[in-house]
C-alpha cells in the first residue's frame, strides 16, 4: 500500500480515493463468495452450519462476530484475514494527509500500540481483542520494507543471498527456542525474504505466468477452498481416484484446478466488475491516478535519486 498509493500522500481527497479503490478491489469477489456460502447455510440451516443471521450480516461488513460455538470466524472462513486488512486500510487512509514517512510511522505506532494493549489483556470487547492480535504487526513489516525500498536503498547480491538464508534460519531458531506465534514464524521471515528481493541491485526475472498468477492471487485465495471441496467430494466417491492411495495426485489436481479456476474468475468476473465500478465510482484526479512505475523500472521512477547517488546498504557484503 505504501508503494502503490504513494501518489496519494498529501493529496486532496486521498482518503476517499484510497478507500474507494480498496473497496472496489476487495469487496465484489468476497461478497460473491460470502453469498454463495450464505446460500449453502440457508439450505442446510443456520444451526447445522454453526452460523447465525447476525454473523452473516457482520461478515458482509468485515465486522468480527463470534459463531454460536464461540470462534470469531466470518461466514466465509477465509474472510478473517480481510477483517484485519480492512481495519489496516482504515488506519492507513487516515494518515494519508501526511508525508509518506510520517504516514508509515503513525500507522506503525498505532498497530504496535494495539498489540501492546492486547498483550496486556486490557478489558476490551471480543471484536477488539480479535483485531488487536499481534498478526497485525505484519502490516508494519511490509510498510517498513516499502519505505526502505523507496529511499533508494540497494543490496548487493551477496547481501540478498544472506537475507534469503536468514529468512529460513529465523523460523528454525524460533521453533528451537519454543513454539513461535504466527507473526514470528511467518511475518518476520516473509519480511526478510521480500526485502531480499525488492532491494536487489539487479532486476529479478519473473516469468509471465507468475505475473499473471500474481494478478489472480486474490481470486486464488478466495476460491481455492471451494475447488478443493469439489475435488475432495469427487475423490471421496472414488469418481476419479482414491486420495488415500494417491495423495500427490490429489494435491496436483486440486492445485491445477484451483489455478485454472482463479484465472477464470479473475478474467471473467474480477476484471469486468472492477472496470465497471472504477468507471462508476473510481474516477480519480489526473495526478492521483498515475500509478508508480513497475518494480523492474524503479531506477527511472520520478523524484527518486539516480543509481549513482543511491544508498548502497551493506555493499561490501
């Protein structure tokens, strides 16, 4: 968000522009999958599905709400991450009036303060207890990496290799010293790994297939449980193969079908819907509409020092 929205900092109407773009990107497909799940729940019965009408309504608006059995899960289970994401968008949007560094600092401070309040077990509603989980620190990690990247910092190849190795050593050490939390096990290594890639001195070649898969990654995230359910249902009935005797085939079929389904949903649902909504609600001022250049072209981004003046961090490595 720090990188892709950098033209919005200190811009008039930046809060409205940013939130409009985020809603257009996130809401349509999530609401579609939530509606499919709601239909299934209605057919089965709310009690049988461990759901309630209030839970369904809260899920549409990214409000954490407990199921009848207790867990704070939305109607469509994967939506728990989007609850955190929408909260982060609201906090980040409120800081867009400031310069980029100030926005990152203020947003990070708020996220850290929330996790401290959680760790102190201060009396809070269950919704706030859920939203202040330390997993939100991963947003701060990403913002810091973006800030370092936009400062012009570059790492030598050896430093990138060292960071990559470190990204795999950290979780091993954490497991050795004791059961780590999610943000420790995944957040810290992921931030280190991303930094080793985006701060590399030389551009990294990315196959077009992976670029396309990245574009469809949100669709892949939301629909893969449905695809896996269909494959598992077919496999349990031994329509094609026995998953117990051929688990790798089961995994390969689920993966391939999930990717194909993600491409189909992205190109036939996400893109047309986003195009329509952007034309209807997302018209942006000329300057704010300009997106930052691609990662591989970062040396030519305006207002960024030339390669000869860039900071070489740990170049000697």
